[in-house]
C-alpha cells in the first residue's frame, strides 16, 4: 500500500508550520482541517470556482489543485492574513463599501485573486478587470459590485510601474 | 502510448471509498502553534499515492521507470489534480517535476524556440521572445483559462494532457513542434504530427516524460489569425482556428492552417493550406475554404454543441482568421518594405 507520509514546512501568513501529512492531502484541506484556517473555502474542488484561491509565493493559486506537500518551503497567504473583523484589510473594506458580497462564500477567493491582480496586472479598463476576475465564480452579486470595488482599488493603486 | 485517465483502475470510481485506510486521518503537527493543532481531517478526495519531488530529470526518469506504468508526472496540476480529485486517475506515485532546475526557461535556438517543462502559461503569455517571434502564440495564450490557472499550468503539461479543445496542443502542431521525451532508455524527439493519438492520448511511452518542446519562430513579415469561440472567456473552445501566412508577390505563401475543438485531436489541414497557397485572399477563396471544411471535419455532438453547429462555426472562424492573417501580413510587409 502506498501513501508514505511526508513532513513539510510551510509558511502561512508569516507563521511557519511543520506537519507530517499524507501526500494526497490537498493544500485546501491542509489549511482548513490541519491548521484550522477555514477562511479558505472549497466549492468545486476541481479548479473551476476559485473559492479556494490563496497566494503561493505572491501569486494566486487554486489550493484545491495543489498538494500540501508541494507547498514545502513556500510562502502561503490566505484571507486570514488580510485583516480581522475589527480591522478590515483594504480589499475587504472596499468590498464592504461597494456591497461586493452577499452570502460571502466566494469572497475569500476573490480577495486573494484580487491581491495578485493589484500587484501584477494593469486593470486600466473594465474589460481588463472583468477578464482578470473571470476565474472566480459568484452566485449572488452578479459581479457588478465586485467590478466596482476593483475599479476603485485599481484607481487608488495607480498604473503599474 | 500514454492515456491520461484511468491509469490503474479505469474510470467511473469517482466516489470516495469508506474502506480507505486513511479515511479518518489526523495530521500530526510537529512544532505547530497551539492555536493550529491538527484535528481530525476526515475524508480526502484523492486515492492514496506516494509522492516524489524529483530534483533532476534523471531522478524523475528513474522513478517513472520504477513505477512500471503506475506513475504520473505532475507539472502545474491544473488538469491532473481535477482528475485525481475525481479519482479518475489513481497513480501509485506522483512524480513532481517542479523542483528540477533549468526546466523553467524559454530559449531561442536558431529559428526555433525551446520551452522547458516547467514554463508556466503566465511566462509564455508575457515572454518577450514569444511576443516578438511568435505573436500568434502570444495571442493564443489569452484564451487559455484564467489568471490563477495560468500562474501554475505549464505549456508542456497542456501538450502532454492532449485535450482536443486546448490551445497549446494545436499551436505545437501549427508551429511544427518537436517534443523532447526522456526515459532511462535515453532521449527521443517526437514530431508533433506523431504525438497526438486521440483525446487525452499521446504517443509517449509509459516511462517517458517531456523535458521541453521546440517550436518554429515565424519570419517577421508573417501575418496571423487566431479565432476561438467558447461560451465564456477562459472556457474550453467549441471551435478554434489558427492560421499564419506571408505575402510574396501579392499571393499567400508558407500557409499554415490549424484547428481544434472539432475532432479527437488538434488538426493541421494540409488540404486547406494547399487551397490558399499561391492565392490572394478573396471572397471566392474564403467561400471555397468554408465549403471544403464541411467535408473535412467530423466534429462530435455533445452537451456543448452539435456537430452541425461546430462545422458552421469552423467556416465562420476560418473566414475571420484568414482575413486577419492577410491584413496583418499586408501591414507587416509594408512596414518591412518601408
Ligand atoms: C478552470 C480551468 C480552466 C481551464 N481552461 C483551459 C483552457 O481554456 N485552455 C487550455 O488549454 N487549458 C485550460 N485549462 C488547463 C490548463 O491549461 C492546464 O494547465 C494544462 O492543461 C495542463 O498543464 P499542467 O502543467 O497543469 O499539467 P498537469 O495537470 O500537471 O498534467 C496534465 C497531464 O499531463 C501530464 N504531464 C504534465 N507534464 C508532463 C511532462 N513534462 N511530461 C509528461 N507528462 C506530463 C500529467 O501526467 C497529466 O497527465 C484549464 C484548467 C482549469 C482548472
Ligand atoms: S474549490 Fe478550488 S477552484 Fe473550486
Ligand atoms: S457572495 Fe455569494 S457566492 Fe459570491
């Protein structure tokens, strides 16, 4: 029988965790069940919905399409690193202002994808914003308010240098 | 031959097995913060497997050989992991090539571009050599999935996955790609025209994996057209045409014409290329191409579109792509002449 366990060390929101896991454990399950970081949501678990999006070494990644063991030595950021209920992060604040969430299920994934977008993508036009958001599915908002929030954040950031 | 699903147990066992040894598994944290102690993590989607993070190509080749047909290479995981999560694929061992140094480069060798096995879609989409020498590939990248998926997915992984509605297999065929396959028996070069055997099937041997793929760069006066139709941006295509040509003495030369989404594999259509070669693009020629395509294509009817609709799309997209290619070739020739 296979499944030799593997010990990994990974930084999550700046805290280094060491754990011994089965190779088949998904990064999303590791974050949620082993570390208790349930802010990262899982919708489809096959790469389609984007709810599980985290940052892997500064770039967005589907945590349901990665194994925890593949994150060895990496820096993961999750929505828990963005802010707290008392002190919302900037993207969270923009979502609140623009009513960019209703049930909130998709929100952590959107926020992490948007973090990557704001760091690396032009976002000068609504078309660019919509294309960048196209990998995340929201069943509630109709996207309009999410686009509004990102438009404001992109304007505030200014052009990429 | 490599078939990218049902590796050991065949398809259809997408459910979880309650007998899994590790069904009620608890991760044991060492040196974890008290707030984050591992608890009962419950069921897992994938079936159990071993995992090797190979650090050299030869280590990966040896592990693949030792797995005796039950090993799977993982690159970006953007196609493999969904199938593993559904248990459509149950490898005995996953061999991760992401930590092999030197495979993450795009290099120009003469008139060819070599793309290493861990070059992500994002790199191909933003690479200056690709933009300058193969602008059609730069354009095509924008149709591949979404930002987050492009951060991880690889060019070579997409070619190995051989989805009949994927852009990179078609581009590899269009650009006379050569696939470098490594095993403990040595390296061999496979022409793209011999590589795609069927839907999700390639001519790789079970113990072989791809270290890089070489494709043509295009002369700077080449015009191109890339037309894809999908229901939503980033979805797989219902039909897609990619074509390149140059204008020499007022007629089309070096014509290439490829399609995907309309068969079991990506297609090069030499019959169409021959019709256009030596001609100027005209309404009559485009009509002729549309008619010829109807006889050449045998698309499937599936939940996404009927065969008839796909044939209709093929003609429409071909006309648009050829017009674009002709227009761009004219502009680029004028720029070169000036
Ligand atoms: C939501 C979503 C939308 C997508 N949309 C598109 C789309 O519109 N167009 C498109 O083309 N793709 C799309 N994809 C797929 C994406 O492009 C994948 O990245 C790509 O198909 C596979 O590349 P990978 O590196 O992730 O390969 P993996 O998933 O790691 O592997 C795929 C297969 O190839 C094999 N393999 C990988 N690398 C090698 C190698 N070097 N040698 C031998 N075998 C290898 C694996 O064993 C496996 O069988 C989408 C994916 C998702 C999740
Ligand atoms: S849960 Fe990962 S993309 Fe849907
Ligand atoms: S707010 Fe409910 S799914 Fe997006």
